[in-house]
């Protein structure tokens, strides 16, 4: 009797033990991805669980690992995911790749919807959700043509914003290659407060001057906070 109880306590339902209609992959194929829970979607990415946990149970562990919930995955690393028991390098890579693809699809859709930039709000609408939860500072540029239509969004650097990381050469080489007539600078503040620092202002002015020499106008610098942004152009901080 004691042995039976021990087996019951350690027993974990495996996905292949479930009726076919209840398995995540089959439910997706038959009913669409929208009917699946977050855990079931993750389980499909994981493919397999562990000896102790099914893929779905392992996915639930991942989702409850950080208090941030899904927000945790917007900027997580392989090292962070690998700390979770049952998640090795291969599974971590799959998750990060899937998240990155989702971000790129969402960003591409927004760029197409706001192809012509008329105001800082248009820039914010394109990049806000992609940048507001990042744990590090990402510096990017929007490349525009002569009609102020977005050619592309390019990442320039990751890390604390300073003059050694954000060099005019790295910024304008992208614009020159894509035949951009003007650019808009953008970066995020992980603190959530978009108030520009003195270094933000100095770097912006340095890039404005470099752009004048090259013939590529720097139209604005948008700093992204948590749901709010600051336009250095509107604050008259670019001259």
C-alpha cells in the first residue's frame, strides 16, 4: 500500500498519455493557436518535458519563474532561462528565438501601419511596446526617406548610453547604406522615466552636428519610458 501511494505521489501525466484531442499540438492543429493557454503554447516550443514533469507542467514552471509573467521573456537571456530545472541550452534557445520572432513580426506590422512619420506620437506607436520593458538600454534609429516614410528600424547598440557606444560612424553608416535622407534616434530608459540625462542631450547634439556634415538630418530623439516618452525636439534640447 505504501509503495502504491509513493508511485501516485510521484506520478506525472505525460502528454502522450493524454487523449489525442487534449494534446497541445493536436489542439492547435484542429482548433487554432488562439485556443491554447500560455503554458500549452510554451509546451509546444519545449517539445519534451523531464522525468518528473510533462512539457505542460514544465511550461507552467517557466511561466511562474518570474513575478513579471510574460514580460520576463521580452528581454531574458539563455543564462537566465537555463537556471530553471529542466531547461537547458536547446530549450532556452527555442524560447528566445520564438520571442524574438514575435517581436519582429509585431514591429514590422507597426512600421507598415505608421509608414509616414508626422509626429513623435507616430514614433512612439511604432517602438513603445517593443522597448518599454527592456532591462538594458537599447539605442536604435528609424531611417526615413524624403517623404518621411520609414525605410527600416535599426538597432545600433545595447548597454548604458555613452559616447563610446553611440558613435556617429555606427549610426550613419546604416543610413548611408539604405540611402536614408533623415533619421530619428530612439532609446529606452529601463527605469521607466524618460527624462533625458545630460549625456542623452550631449550625444543627441553630437549626432545632429555629424548629420549636418554628412547631409542626413537628425529629426528627433525619442526616449522611451514605461508607457511614456520624451521628445528632445519638442523639449527644444537638440540645438
